């Protein structure tokens, strides 16, 4: 990367969406600085100026210009630094990747949140929905090693960051992904061996503690 | 219907579906001929074609190219832009930053404006007034994003114009429902709508405003 390029990531250590962006940056071998945002305490002026509509992290500032929404950021990273390419080469493959990225964004995190935010019957229903979603994703992967086929690709990047919160769902939901969706669990372990993922994968215990605090704030206990 | 090996471009959609209008407008802009298959969304049961082509989401629009389905309207727009690239007018800007901005606003339309307008059409009394302010506020953001440009794409009609123009078929409906004038609240957006409607492809695809308002009234229980 040319030395006059500046990358700054407005970050929250526990955010699976920030993790997603960090993995994309690592896959491209890009160096960047981070600014940790205290999203519960007080958001920085830079965050409020860079993302006035949503005031959320992550935000990637490239030479001062902000790109917001994590999936959008990954598209931007892939197009600005095309090598190695994350999206498939052909238009049809790209369209399938976009479809699954959108499915992941609309379903996975919200379904997981329903698990740690609820109790009793609601929790059981949330658990069932979450497992159904993982099974659909297993179907998308088929017999391949990755969603990208033989290579770790765009959809893998979009999804793997979210799995940093799966331990939380397993603990509160009383289930194990290894038992319910073994192919999916195998894919997580395969991805975690990659440098880009291993270096940025947030410790699940720390995440669990953080969500414990969120539960109290939401009055779930 | 056996779609394998077919050379045809097929669009499966419902006449009043704003998301599907995007796909049809994009194909018109590119000058691509296609076969239209109507999926009646007033029937809660999806057709076998939709279940086969989009088993995960069971939704329209679906673009079928040589028998292979492309789903999700914004993903379809990007597919159309890449598939028919050289020698065709482009939808997305070349510059990655401008592409990120266009995608951001298209997602804003989908994630915010669509839900707010549905809430607005369903609401009554005081709630309606509050939601009306929310909707106008969101439309003003698009008005600002357009600024002094002819189109969201700049001088050229592009991706965000295609993504947002179908919603304009309901603008007069919102005005009737909320007793306001878009021309007063969002003058740039109003001018933009007229400019887009002058394009052949857009006017061919967008349905009659009265018909679309009537079907929305039915769906949302508007009195």
C-alpha cells in the first residue's frame, strides 16, 4: 500500500461487524489505525461527523473519507484493493455472494440477539429459528470448504466475524452448534486457522461477559 | 417450467412491486429484451416457479438468465450492470467511493424509507402526524443527497435513481394520505421525479398512480 494512503477504523472491540471489517483488511494485507469508540458512554465527534445518520461503528475512513455499514465497507475494500479478490470473478457468482451477504445481514445477528434477550418459550423459538438459519447457510456451502468454494471469499468474510458471538448464543440457548450443525462448526474451525481470522477473533469469554452486562441493561435477568 | 438452457431473459415480478420495477427499469435502460412473468402477490401461495428459482426467500423479483436465477433487487441491479457492461450505459459509478455512497443510500431506501412509508400508510390520527414527520424527514435526506445534480448519478441516470424512482409512484398517495405537498417539502426530489418520468424506460415500467394507490390502500387498510 502506498505510504500516503491513510486508513482509520472507528471501532468497538466487541462488535462482530468491526471484526468483519478487520478480517477483510487483513486479507488484503492493509495496515490501518483504530480509534476505539465508547458507544455506550459517549460517541466521538469524529464518529458523529462521519456517520451522522446512524452514529454506529464500524466506520472506515480512507484518507479522511468515511465509508459506513460493514458490508458496504467490505465491498469498498474489495474494489479499492482488488488483489486478492474476495468476490467471485464471474457476474453470476458475484450475484450469489451478494444474495447470501444480504441474507446473513438480515437474519443472523438479529436471530442471535433474540436468544440472549429472551427467556422460556420465546427463547426456545428463537433458538429454533437460529439453527434453521445456520442449516440454510450449510445448504449454501454444500460440499465445499468455504462459501467461496475452494477459497475463503467474500461471504466467508461477511459471516465469520458474526460467529464471535455464537458462544454467547450457545450459553444462553443451552445448545452446541457442533451438535446441531456440525458442517457449520467445521467451517468456523477451518476459518479460525487463517491468519486474518485468528488475529482478529475476539475472545468468546470476553464477549459473553459483555453481553451479560447488556442483558442487565435490557432487564432480561 | 423448465428454464434450463433457455437463452431468454425472464423477469418474474408483480406489477405493483417497487423492488421489481427497479429490475425492469434497469433492463429498459440497458435496452435488453426480456419476458415478463407475472407472480400474483395477492395470492398468499407462491408459484412453483418462484419456489424453484428462489427457495430461500420465496420472493420476487427474480431475474432468470439462461435458466439461472438472480434474486434480491439490488443484487440484480449490480448483476445487470456487470453482465451488460461494454457498449451499454452503466448504472453504477466507476469510482469505488461513489459506489459505496450509492449503495449506502439504496440500502437507506430499503431499510428505512420502505418501512416508514408502510407505517405511515397504516397509521391514523396523532400517530399518523408523527410518522408523517418521520417520512418527510427521511425524504428530505434524499432531497439533500440529490442536491443540485440532475440525477443521483450526477449527469447520468444511474443505480440510485433506478433504486429509488419506483417509490415515486406512491408519492401522490402519501400526499393524499398526509395532506402535504412534496413539491413544497422536497422541491429537488419533485423536479427529479418529473425528469425521470420523461425517460421512456421509466414511464413504460411505472404503473398508473391511481392504481398503485388503490392497491396500497387495500394492503394497508387505508380509509
